[in-house]
C-alpha cells in the first residue's frame, strides 16, 4: 500500500500519550494529571483513542510548559 506524503504528515501530526511523555521527560500518567489540571494542551479524541497535536505540544514545551488555562480540577 502506498501512502501519500500528505497523509503521512497528517498521521505524524497526532501523537499518543507515550510520545508526549517522552518529549516532556515525564511519565504517561503524569501527562494525564497535567491534562486534568489544565496545564497542558488538551488531547483530541479519535474514536476511543486519545491523541495530542504534536505542534501544540512542541510549542508548549518550547515556551517553558506554561499553564494552558487558569484553575483546573483539584
């Protein structure tokens, strides 16, 4: 099966929680804690899968991991 470059690029635009954890140098569980507190860009649901937008995560990391929203669940 031949995959076009555009489809391949779109597929790499979304990453799973393990990849986010690797990029942020933390555990996958900690990534979900950050999501719950509103400290990381929110994930996207694709069916039953949870994915994160790679560009948003990389931008968030390059900005020093600032909170995405004020407050959050405690």
